C-alpha cells in the first residue's frame, strides 16, 4: 500500500506491469517453439499457503454535509493475514513455464490515523490522532504467471516471474474506535505481481519451493491510494 510517495508507486506499478507483459509474451513465444527439452510437456498441479503483509493505504479528501465541511488526510493500517491458492502449470522447457493460480487471502483492519480540519458556522477545528479499527478484507485472486528458471534444471532452482490477473475484494468495517459501523464494499480490480523464489525436486514427480511476491491491486478511488502487499508462500507441486 501507499507510503505517501506517488512517484515511487507509479514507477513500481509500471515496472510490475511491464514484467507481467514480458513474462506472458515470453511464455507464449516459448510455447510456439520446439525446445527439445526433456521437461517439455510436463503439466503440474500444486498448492501454496503463506502470509500476507499489507502496506498502509493513504487517503485524503473533502466532504460537506449539514453545514459541516471536513477536510482530512490519513492512513488505514492492517494486521498481517494469510493466503492459500491452487496452481496449474505447464513446463515449456527446462527454463520457462506458464502457470495459472486461483487463490484466497484475508486480513483485518488495525488502525486509522487522521489529520484534518472540521469547519462549522465559520469556525475551523483541527482534528488529528488515531483510533483502532475492526473489520476484514478478503479477496479471491486469479492470475496467470510467466516463470523463468535462469539456471535450468538444478538441485535447487532459483526462479523469477511476473503475473497479471484480477482481485475480487470484499471489505467490511464494523467498528472505528468506540463507534459501531456497518460499512461494506465489493469491487473487482486489476492485479499485477512480481515474484522471486527457489524450488527443489524431491522426486521426479514432486517439488517444493518458497516464493516471495510483491502485489499491486488497482483498487484506488478518488482520494484513496491503490493496495499493495508483500506475500511469502511455501508450495508443493506434483508433475504428471
């Protein structure tokens, strides 16, 4: 999520989008070639689970109602959560594969920080501070990845990848400080991710690995930044 640095965020989004496009194009090109590799044509199914570390989301804006105008900026903060997903992939050769993922992630709101002004009857009062929050953010995520193993088939194979897809998200906020709320929102947005990791073959049919990915979801609206998060997962896959 945003850390208040729009230029950095914009560059990161462009980089991740570029990586995703290049990875998918590379996978398509490799599929059209006969690489002659022993691993070509190997399908696999897998599962992975791990933790999600959401970054803060910044917001700002002005609203008026009943003769009261509020101008404020702040951040939403979240607790760490979890993710689970299923994988289906195809080894084009020892170096390149394509992979589809369908998963689910969930985490909770933690705090809201606010700094702003409230104007009523010509009098402006400064408001600043933080309050605890209760609520959840859950997402169903579908992505297509292009993955490269730069060293080919080795005992421990590093990997690089990028993906593009969607995130269907449901947000619920039930309490802010001592105020009970009933806020709900659902939306589906573009999702882009960059990935690094490593895996090892336990047998000819089974592998295990660790992955880290940085995810950006185009969920920002006017006055609210997009969502970003770190995701660390362990996975297992079965070839056939």
